[in-house]
C-alpha cells in the first residue's frame, strides 16, 4: 500500500515535497506553508494514511526558515491516532530540518505542532456554552472570510472582565484554555466571581487563520495583535468589532491568551511601558502572577519576557492598548508549545487538558483578587 499525506482539512497545513520508499522504510520530505500574504509560518498539522507496517521518517525541510526557529530545539512533535489523545514523540532539529519518526501499528496517524483546536471544535464549544443558563451569546461581527466572531457573556457584577484568545491562530493551546475557563464560568464554582464581575469572552479572535492553518495572521496576512491602536474593516475587522464592544462595556481586568514557541514555561507579560502606568495597577498585575504561582505548579514567575522601559510600550498590542485606554489591569498569558519544564509530563508535555486546567486556575485566582482591584 502506498503512503498518502493530506492537510486539506480544518486547520491543516503541510506541503509534500517528496515521498520515497518501498517495503518497510519510507521518507517524507515536507514544507510548512506560509500564512496567506505573510512570511509567518510554523504551525503544521497533517494526516498520513497507509502507515501500517511502515517505518517512516518525516522531514520538515524549511523549519529553519520559520518564524521562530529558536523554538525548535527541545521541541517534540504531537501525534494522535484517534484525534483525542495527542502524545509527544522524539523530534530532532539539525541543519534547519525538523525530523521525527513513526512506525505504523495502524493505517492512520495525525501529526501537529500542538494539539489542534479546530473551527469545528470551536463551534461545538460555543453551542454547548451558549445553551447554559445565564449565558448570553452574540455575534459581534464577521471576518474577512465571512466567519462569525462569537462572544459569550456571563455574570452581572460591576467589574468588567474580558477574556480573549487565539489572536494568533496557530497557538491552539489558547482555545483549550478557553474551554476550561468557560466550563468553570458556567459551574456553581463561579458564583462568587460572577457577583463581582460581568465576564465577556471571545474564545477565538481569528477564525480565518484557524481554519486556514495559519500561525499568526488572519485572511489578509495581518497580525491582529498589532492592530489595536487603529483597527479597520479592511485589515482587521476581528479587532474592530471586539474593541467596539469593549468601548461599550469598559474593561477592569483582561487576559489575552497566547502560546510561546521557545520558553518551556507558563508565564504572564504586562503593560509596564504605557504612558499612564502607575504602581497600583502594576502591583495588581504582579499579585495576580504571585497568587497563580502559589495556586498551581503549572505556573511560574521566574521566566518570561523582558519588561518594557517606561514610555516604550507598543500601543498596537492589545494588552498595552487596553491598559492605556481603559485603565485596566491587562495580562498576556503565554503557554508553551514544549512542556512546562518546572512541572513536566514526559508523555503529553504541555497539553490541551493542562491548558484547560490552567484556565480554571486563572479564574479561581481572579475571583479572589478582583475585589481588591
């Protein structure tokens, strides 16, 4: 039986350069496809069929030219044979080529940069949560490809909490986090938080990039997290409609959920360089991180990004824009494509399930902290 590769599905991304082999031993040379109208690429997700009894080496030839090649050392590819469990397999990065091996016990396997969260999964999440008591769903707008920007609201408290994710569509752990957060928000455990806050949730800011298999951009090749100073209907309708709703509600506390290619840890980044920075808001940001690290071993504060110098914040990025525009405590949460090395899992690494659990932990900490802000 011949070996067939395919990525023509929701979130798929790979280009076949060559497939060579016979009998038991095969080699597949591949390339990751660039985001449309962009030079960004790193996300991959594809299916291999006809694997049974074959030893296959997959080689991604252009990995060294990807957006973040420094993220490949120490990285391990995710593989699934049932689309439910995504395990890590040994992966090599040498000479700009990312390579991994698979011996087929069955006919089919799927390989991905991280456990995917497809638009079909997004639709099922939104349908499930929107049907629960106390939840309001609205479509805030549409993308350039005509997909819906889904918005969910829960709670009636005076403080306005915004949770949004997947500005960068290849960071699929961000929507796993959202699934955990939404499940908790619609459980009895959330009642104290919802007395204090109205929680606004956009589980996926970039449906077009998600479906197209992009790493970082929308259908126009635009990085949405560089559009918050001046979004437009032509370039970034996703940001335009969300920011319009934020202007209507105000923002007390915000979490923008992301993934980081290189740092093998969960961490937060803040808004230190904004013009209106003050120590009180800075202390609330720091306290959120401190309490979260004490609350779960899946978070830490030692590793992260360098802080911006005073007055140097990039206001086109959402965390900075919301802090400056609304006086919010604004948080960028980063999760790893690798593992959380301070609390590793040798089989699954950092995973969708652990991302969901971190979503719960973040909101449990926020429920305690928010009354003090």
